[in-house]
C-alpha cells in the first residue's frame, strides 16, 4: 500500500490559477475513476472538494475542478482567493478494498 | 444533517489497547460503509480501515492489520475501532468518515467526524 505522490507545496496570487498533481500507478489512479480531493484547514476535518475525478459536491465552488490523465490526477483552482489557503489531499481507490491518500500539498495564497 | 462523532481517544502506554467509538446520526448509518482515517501530528492523512454497511466485510491497511479491528452495532448507530498492541507510531488524530456509496462502496469518504486524538507514550 503506497501513498500517492503530491508536491509538498504550491503557491499563487489572488486571481491566478494553480494546479496540484497527484501521481499514482496503474494499480490505483490509472485503473479506477475513483479519485477524490479534500481540503483541510488547520485543526479541522477534511472536506470533500472533488469526487470520481471531476465531479463537485453540492456547495463546492466551480472554481475547483479535477481531471485525470493516465496515472496522474490533477486539481485546479481558478481565481485563487485567500480562503483557498489550506492543505489539499488526493485520494484513490487502490484495489483489494483499500484506499490510498497523497501526502498532501500546502497551498499558499501570496 | 450527517454527523459523525468520535470518542475514546486519550493517552495510552505502548503495548496497551484502546477502543474508539464513532456515533453516526442524520442518516441511515446501516446503509453505509465507514472508513477510519488517521493523521499523525503535522503529517498527512493515512487510510486505516473500512467496514461494509452490514459489517460483513472489513479491510485494513498493512500498518494496522492484525492489531486493529473494526466493528459496528447498527442498532446503536455506532462504529468501533479496537486498537491493540499500540506503538508510538499509532499516535494520531483518528477520523471516522462515511463512504459516499451507501450499499455499494464508492471508496471515498464524503462526511468526516472531527476526530479524536490518540497519544501513545510511556
């Protein structure tokens, strides 16, 4: 059971767009359309932002979008706002009834 | 509204046991699988275990297999995580989280509790 690989940090200015990558293998991301993304603010529980690769739960801003290509999933946040500053985690079904998370990416809004 | 409330965390010595509880409300908990996910201080999320909606199947991360056991009492809308042979590496906030899929697992949590802190220390 291996963790998915995310960059440790990304940053952007208000109004800009950023993309966070999440790299797995053909045993997890590459084999299933079951990637989800979570936002976590300090001291808080994770919040679902994207599921099944590109779908947004009700209430999540359309500035958040997800995609996948091969073994890599991506989360894009457009029109960055100060409130987007948080830690972001990707998650994927990894087969054999297991789940893998990425190591997390700290987003800083400059 | 969907609520998950964990309890049972605390300070425990290495090698001892602890049982966490997760009380579910605001939805028909007997229709959903539940995950446990943990987060060591200053670290990322780590998936720990899952139990099917009816308790018929469970699965565990390699790091806890053989030491942790999930169970559920659907009559009480409560899930449990029995943790044995605890080591310092098990120190973390433990979250219970609802699988989004209901009877058919979708393998991602949609609602999370606020977590309970387990500290393993002598």
